[in-house]
């Protein structure tokens, strides 16, 4: 019996984001009936990823195709890194029955599936929807001739065709994302919400703490600082509340800014680091919001 050969693609599987969850759970769902190849850049730590996302993927069940990342590209030049991945996947597409990009658009040279995670692939939408990075890095993200040349080079290296993105089946992570794809690109999409796994203890509402939980990557586009500022105003109205912030990230400057805000409100705002598995479900069940 023929087992379909499926390629599941994600730029970097390091744990901590929603798009990684989609890649891991797509692999988990298909591994028994298909020959699954996980294509990614760098060296994914399956033990850590399984623990973080609740999957149970063994290396002997799937094939991992690793594209090495030059040291200079590890935390910089996202567009060029993505171009390298896209070009590799287009070259390998004929070896698979189906290619699935679990992080944004990708032209495989044939019909595949692409999941919309955010709009970082469109520089105009990125400037509109996401805060610009702070400091020296932010200068490069501003609209300029240098920025245009960099993105143009990335597009040329990726080699997309005019209809390459349109012929794919497009899946959006929300109706809002799907609406933007339709308005800006004229691409119809289906909405499948990101997977949420695990069962939280059924704690009665009146037994839960009057507090808030924030779980996610500590990056500017998540607006963690705004959460703290909003809850500051709630506190000023006399409400007895608190906030636990769980997550990590590689934007050291932004993390420090969030830490400063927590230090200024140390009586009720706490940075807790990463959390996953049963402990995460337990913490969620202990709080109201």
C-alpha cells in the first residue's frame, strides 16, 4: 500500500511559538499513515519540542531534513534565510506527494498547502501591523532604498512565480488573517484555528485567583508592555489583581523593557520564564483570566 510522502516545512523549530505547534501537530497527525519529512533550518531538539507542545514524535517515525544556518544568519536576515528555505523546497517538491508550509506563504512550483501565521512576509503590512524593532536593528527595518534592495534580492533568490502562491490551498489562523489575504492578495482561504492541547483541571470559578496569565513569546508585536499598562489602570480603579507573564524570546532589549515594567510593579506583575505541559495547565486553572 502506497504511503503518501508529505513534506512539512517550518523555518526554525526552536519552541515557544504558535506556528511551531502547527508544524509539530501536523507531523503527529500524519506520521502513522504517511512518510513524513520535516524540513527546517538548524537542528531541532525533538525532546524539548515534544515536551513543550505535548507531541510524541520519535526520530525513527519521521525523516528530518536539516538545512544548515550560517552563524551570521542565525538571528539576522530573516528574508534571506526564508529565501534559502523556499528555494530548497521548490527544488525538492517533485520528491513528495504534498508540500505543506506551516509558516506563511511559499511557492513550491506546484500546488501545495500554505498556512498564514502572520504578515511578516509583506513589508508594507509588517510596518502597519507590527511595531518596528528598537535600537540599531530598527533602522534596517525602516522604509528605505537599502531595505527595498535587500527584500528584492530575497525575492529573486526565492524565485516565486506570479501564480505560485495563488494555486496553493491557503489556510488562515483566523477570520481576520483570512480577510487581509482576500483584501490585499485576492486569495481565498479557509480558517483553521491553531491547535490547543491538554486538559486543564476543572477548578470552580470562585476558587480561582483574581489574576491574569499571559503566555507567549516576549516580542514587541505581542504587546506585553501594553498588557501591563492596561492592568495598571485597572489597579488604579481599586481592583485586586495580579499578572503572571510566561514565555521567552531572543529580543533581549524588549525583554529588558518588559522586566523593567514588572520591576516597577513588582507587587503584582511577575515574569516567570517559560512554562509548558501539565504545569501550564495547572497555572491556567488557578486563575480567572
